[in-house]
C-alpha cells in the first residue's frame, strides 16, 4: 500500500465503507465543482448558490443528528466532512458549518419536539437555510455575561431589540437563531426569527480580507416580534448556548485542519510542477523541509481532531477538549498556510495558485468560535482548577 501524501496516517480508514464512500463523494464535489469556480467568487465576495443542489444531493446536512431527515452518522464522519469541505474552500465549509452546525444544532439540542419537526427536515434538505446570531458589535468573547440584545415578553409574543455582527449566511437565511437576554430574569434565551419578520434587517459586511465568499451581516433587531412558539424551548440560559458551541467548536477545529490541508495540497502539487535550475523544486532539500513541516502540522492536527470526535461519539467530550483542539489546530493552520505561501514565493499571493486564499481565510478561522486566548483559558482552568477569566 502506498502512503497517502495527504492523509498520511490513514485516518479515513477509521470509517466504515459506507462513510468512506460518502467522504470521497464530498472530496469529489470539492475538486470538481468548488475548486474550478471559487477564486472568482472569492474575488467578487459573492456566494455560489449553484452549489447548493449538489450539497443537498450529497445528503450530508446534519450528519450527526438522528431523525428529522438527518443522516444519523458519527461525529467523526461529520468532522472529516468539515475538513474535506474546508480543504476545497474554507468559506464553503463555514457556510455549511453555520447552517448544519450552529443553526440546526441550536434547534436539535435546544428545540422542542414540535420545533424540531417543524424546521429540521426542511433544513436537512437545504430547502431552508439557517444562520446563528450570537456575536454583537460590542460583545464577542464576553457573550455569556455581556449580551446586550434584549428579549421582552408581551403575552404570547417576545420583542427583540439589539444588534448582531459577523453573522454568516444572514443576508439570505430563511431562519436565524437569535440569542438574547431576557429582561425579566437576565438569562440568555434562543429565538428562531424567520425571514422578512418586520423589524429584522441585515446589512452585508463589505471589504473583508478573509472568508470573502461567506455572506456576513450586521443584523439590526428593532422591535422584532417573535411568537412564543419560536422560542427554543430548551434554551433557558447561556449554559444551553454553550452546548451548541461545544459541538461546533470541534467542527471549526476540523475546518482549520482542512484549511491547512488545502494550502499544503496546492503547495505539494506546485512543487512537483515548478522547475528551477532544470529540475522540479520538489527535489530541493529546503522545499522538502517545508512540505514535511506542513504535513506534520496537518497530520498532528487531524489526529487530535479524530480523537476529539471519538470522544464526542462516546459522550465524553467537554468544553476543554474542544477548546484545546480549536486553539492548537488554528495555530498550526496559520503556520502551515505561511509555509505554503513561502514555498510558492511571489506566486503565493496570486489567487490563480489558490494558496493566497487559504492564507487570508486562515485569519478568520483563527478568531471565530473562540480566540486562541479564550480557548487557552478554558483548558487552563480545567488542568489547574483555577479560573483566570476576569
């Protein structure tokens, strides 16, 4: 058996035949449909809606959820799918993660049975697209205590006021999960706000240097009236929000692996094609050193994430496990995309060679779903027993 230069430790072999075939279908989708068009969309900061039917046909939306039209497969498969999508393009993986992970995950983990039946099947078919509104213009890492968006109950209706920022998919989403603080008890609660609800307005964030394909928005909620039936029944405090973030933070760690893998894969191909002094640069010692550094980073990160997914499947994953993976993998990702850019020299900053896109996109993945510093403190509290949060 020849060693795979990308999946060097054969993590794909952890899957059964059915899941391995599905993963390869996702890879084929990335290679044949995403890669040929994505630079143009990235350059224009536009979203390729024509990819959604194929994503639907792959049957991968809501991979780890059971019932409601979802596949009911493992977190390991879900993570490897996130990695493959990010290998093709981190923006497509982010769109998918926001919809399938954050938005559907909020409903799956915190919704009533009626709410799950009402929304999840259509979302699993991508007939309805979801977004997730937690971060605010003045509140990022401090969302657990400092959330400023408010919810006020009036009979069987809730009135939402405030703003959300950096909300992926929000410009075109059919459903947006909004997290707001109940003015009565001070607790954070979740609400599903449907498209075209009066008082709900989105403004696309322009001039981003990373994840340009993702349609991030500033959301303004001005007296938005939401029925009690749209309040997530199982979301009574930020602890419930954190359940969603635990699950999706693991997915972001996998995306970081994919972003690094994508840059490494393009750098490896480039090294085999580019010639200097009459031979491929892949034969040069210093080029091989860069490639092996990239491979080591992606392999270490992928094996860490694989074990995290196994813990998720066993019900043994906690916040600190997801936080360690997110912090470690994003640091290694940043290093890896830098090595890839270095290997390509000046060509590394041209979109036509792809690597520059990963270099830019890595900066967003490095920060969202918890900065390195915040995730480090979560792990630090776990291993020392002392909280260093202010």
